[in-house]
């Protein structure tokens, strides 16, 4: 795993044929920074009281 993929995340997209129809299969794996930012924003939202 590369450092950029570790920090920012990685994705892969491939076409899958399913009974004559073409579907796009997308695999997303968020990296460290988006996960930390998301967790921090959820924490701030949950702990923001009536100041």
C-alpha cells in the first residue's frame, strides 16, 4: 500500500457484465485523513452542547 493510498484512500472501478447489462462496480476504501476528519466532525457535533 502506498503512502498516498494510506492517507487519502483508494478506489477501484470495474465494469461487470450481468446478464447482458453492464454494471459498474466501485470499491471505495477511505484513507486515514478522511476517516480522522469524519470522526472528528462527528465528535464535535455530538459534544457541541448549549454553550
